[in-house]
C-alpha cells in the first residue's frame, strides 16, 4: 500500500474525523520509526503484503 493509499484509507475510515493529529500524540521514537518505514517504502525496501501472508499462511 502506498503512502497516499494509506492516507486515503485513514481519511475515509473515520480515524481522522476527530481532526486530532494522532501523529503528534506518539512518542518521538514512534514518530521516527514511522518516518523510517515511510522512507524505506518510498525506496521500495519492503515486502508486499501478499508475500507476508503467504509466509504466515503456513501456520494457519
């Protein structure tokens, strides 16, 4: 899921209807981890959800 898809999902799911910036409620460490993950995703450094689910389906 791209960053824009994630933001769209959050915006249309009711999560953001409070007009509260949940990101600023996180610790600095949590914010840095999210930023790091977004940077990795932007560079294509991630595993697609389908691949992850295939791996975990072995145990379910």
